[in-house]
């Protein structure tokens, strides 16, 4: 039996990006909301995001920048709560921001401002914040959810799963939402670490010797292609291009890298005519960092000056540089992944409200859902939009 003070209209599990947005919107709609997190502070991923400046949205937000078993699912929420809506909130709080590149909006100051803004929105909405408490048994009876939190049991007719995915467990991330969802009969699409650096096996030792080198490439995994920077690390490959393709990568699939994305067709044959005494290494050095040019030339095995090479050899070298293929040994896993692809299957959820069709009153939002954005502010935009959709629907149900 819950004490009267533990009776709410909605309980939101997870005070992260989506949970705070949902709680604020529902509370501002007039319902009593409890927002619970096992961490001592809300929004911990927001605090470490975007290098501490939080890339809070992307102006290019469109459904095709999200990975999901159902590519249509995110359309409704993303269409109703847009980057401009979040930006209007940011501006209302006087938070200075800038566009970095590719539509990515960052705080000029600190990600702390975004957490403070959401906390203030929750406070204005009279949301009860319960922090540092682990969540125990969750029961559903008589049309209400009963959630054991520490020594108390809170109850409400609406329960929101907003505990995110398992990426970065050391700051409290967990697969909790998947376990709860399964218990309520919802399917979970196999989760995998995403936006994560690749590791390389012994065959690619060449790359490991290049630790610290960065260059612009086009990286491909299956049909996905991203033209951004790649960074060689002591363990493998990182940088935006590699993180992006990692979300599409499956174990044992090859990754293909174009090291000369701006080069025109036949550029090496043209170099043979214009700079016949150049070597492959020096020709590559015109556009690539020195150490990388040296390593690639060595691996391709074209020694001597270009004038001494047959056109066939140079064509093959050019082809290899445009489609450098390798199979990563794996990824750095959840410990280093910015997000998780997969998650609670959208098939069981309403795309308008995020409510589970077979469990009325149960909502799932944010990264816990099988919707994953590209790198660049898309994941927060999904958290805001799905949180807003569920919060609005809960407010519309009323107290
Ligand atoms: C290093 C890093 C940088 C990132 N940078 C960006 C960026 O700049 N832009 C962008 O768009 N995305 C970025 N992301 C991704 C983004 O942070 C997430 O997609 C987003 O936070 C997901 O929101 P969410 O509310 O679903 O989950 P979260 O924000 O992860 O919130 C989940 C909350 O649930 C709580 N929780 C988890 N398990 C339990 C449990 N068992 N009991 C109680 N509480 C629990 C957690 O403590 C957490 O507070 C970054 C991620 C990382 C790791």
C-alpha cells in the first residue's frame, strides 16, 4: 500500500535527457510526476556530451538520419517536436550556442546549462525528483504501476521507461529498460554498441603505428557512407567517419575507406605525367599526412618513381586507395560507445505517444527505444522529441 504522498499520475524512470523532458512536459500539463534515477545527479550523459558542450540538436534532423528496424517510426515525434522547438527553449533560458559544422548546435559555455535548464523546467512543473535510489520490483495491477524505490513504493497509472541504453556503464547506464520491457511482453531488438571506435587485429598492425594521425576519408559499411574525419588510435580507428559507420557495422563485415575522397578519376596517372619523378609516397603526401602517406605507399608496395610504373600498376594502386578494405576485429564495446543501436521494438509502441499497445499506461522513450541517431546531435533530438510526445500524451490523459 502506498502512502498518500507516494501517489502520482506518472512515474518516469531515468532522469536523463528524455526522462527530464517528458517529466517537465507532463508536469506542466498539470499532472503529478515522480522522476526517479539511481544516480545522484540528473542528466549525467548530457554533462559529458559533446566534449562538455553538449551537441544538443542538429538542424538537419530528418528520419533518414536514424537507424531503426522501422525507419518510419520516428517520423511522427520528430515532426512534432523539432530542433527549432528545442532551440526556442534554449534561447528562452539565454543559453548561448553556435553551429559547429553540418548543422550541429553546441552550447558556447557548458553542457551544465542544458541540465540546469531541464531541471528548472521540471521544478516549474512541480516534478518530484528522487535521486540516488535503486529501483526494485515493478508491479502492474488494478490499472496502476507500483514501483519499489528504496524503502517506498510509488504508484501511478502511467509508467515511463527512460533509462536509456547500456552504453557507458561507468556513469550508470544499464539495460534496465530492456529487462522491464521484456517482463511486460515487449520485444527487444538485439542491442549493439554504436558510435564506437573499431579495434584492429594483427593484420592491420600498419594502422596502429599511425596512432594520432587524422585525415578526411569516406568510410563505408554496407550501404552506409560517411565523408568525415578518421582518426588512427593505438587500438584501432576512431573519428567521426568511423564512429558513424560503426552503427551500421556487423561483426566480420568489411569496412571500406576512400583515402582520397576529393581525388579525380585517374589522378595517379595524371601525377605520373605532371610529376614523373614523384614517388607514390610523395604523390600521396600532397593530400595526406606524411606518416599515413608513407604507411600506405609501403603497404601498396609501389617503390620507385611514378615514371617507372606501368599505368596498370598505378590504376590498381589508385583503386586500392579508394577502396581500402579491412575487417575490424571488433569495437571498443559499451565502455566507449556513445549510443546503443537496437532496443525496445517499435512494433509494440505507438509512434504518436510512445505508449505500449499491449500495456496501456506504459511508455518507452529515448535511447531505450529501437531508434538510434547519427553522430551530431540527432540522439538528443530523439530524446527531446520522444520525451515531449509521451509527456504530452500523459498530460492529455489528465490526473
Ligand atoms: C560520451 C557521450 C557523448 C555524447 N554526446 C552526444 C551529443 O553531443 N549529442 C547527442 O545528440 N548525443 C550524444 N550522446 C548520446 C546521448 O547522450 C544519448 O543518446 C541520450 O543521453 C539518451 O537519452 P536518454 O534519456 O534516453 O538516456 P540517458 O540520457 O542515458 O538517461 C538515462 C538515465 O537513466 C538512468 N538509469 C539507467 N539505469 C537505471 C536504473 N537501473 N535505475 C534507475 N535509473 C537508471 C541513468 O542514470 C540516466 O540518468 C553522447 C553519449 C555519450 C556516452
